[in-house]
């Protein structure tokens, strides 16, 4: 794991260059290191490199790693698809949830958030490319969901999360991320003070930063190629 620090620094340099090229302040963009399938020791190593914000795609992985690494000051983000029967675990452990696309899930998180913890920070996932294989609220249904979630007292709606259809064409990448930003701006004009755009990964973070990303979710460029996930016992 000796290569994690150079990897993190390379990603930070990439974010900084993309931000400056777009006329943005790099300090307004956070690196969310995604540890999916990697052991807790890899998270600890990345923490030793100064990384403090980590994301997980699987509920049980996040819960286990949070317990193992409880001695570290880590901000935990859940970025996967959240099933209703696992909301209680996430409500108790996570600091952020990125993938909300149903009011029923938001309401469960709101009811189950422990009262001794601050409000759960949340982003709504938008299916910006209309892909049937991906989760996310349709753009036309977003305003109603956003206003309903913003009214829940134990949640704090921060912004939008999206996974545009993958493309190697920078123009296509920019168009997808720009569409998410436009949706966020429309919600702001409608009275919702949203400050977060969770978008961009290892292969397209440059375009995401150019179009306003404030959180980029990077796994492979930080931890290396992922190993297959073993099935749950």
C-alpha cells in the first residue's frame, strides 16, 4: 500500500489543474476516496496520507469499516443504492448519503437518524442519461422530491449526485455534467440552497470539475484496480 500516497497526490494535482483551467478555486472541490472492495487497512493507509473523506458502495462494508476504523477522524459517505431494509444501519453510521431517489427511503433515514447525531447530509441521485439500468429520479420528478426531502428535519439536503452514461468523448462528458448543474441551479432558483454536486470519477473527473463538481468520487485512481467482491455468507 506504499503507493497510495503518490496516487492521492496525483489525483489532487489533477483536480487542481482541472479547477484552475475552469477558473475555479480548487479548495471548493473535495476528493471522495471510494474504498469499495478494499480492506480497512487501505483506508487507514489513505488516512495516513491526509485523506479524510471516504465513500463506500455497500452497506455492510461501510458499517464494518467504520467500526474497525473508529479511532480515526473519517467522514463516511454512502454512495450506493440503498435498500429500505438497510436504512437503519446507514442512518446510524454514515455522515452523508448520495443515492436517494425515493421519498420513502428518505423518510426512513429521517425517522432512524439517531437524535444524538447531527442531521444526515444527503444528495438526490438523478438519472440524467435516462438509462434503465441505473437508479435515480427522473429530471422531471426531481423538484417534487427535492422539496419533500428538504422538509425532513433529520436530513439536510445538500445537492445532487449523478452517474452520466460513460463516454470517452469529452464533449459528451461535459454535456452530461452540465445538465446536472443546470438542474441544481433550477432548484436553487426555486428556493433550495444547494451547495453540492457529487459527480465525476477516475475517468471523467476533469469534465466534472469543469462543470461544477464539488465532490469527485475516485476509487481506482486512489486504490488501484478493484478485486472481485466475495458474496456475503
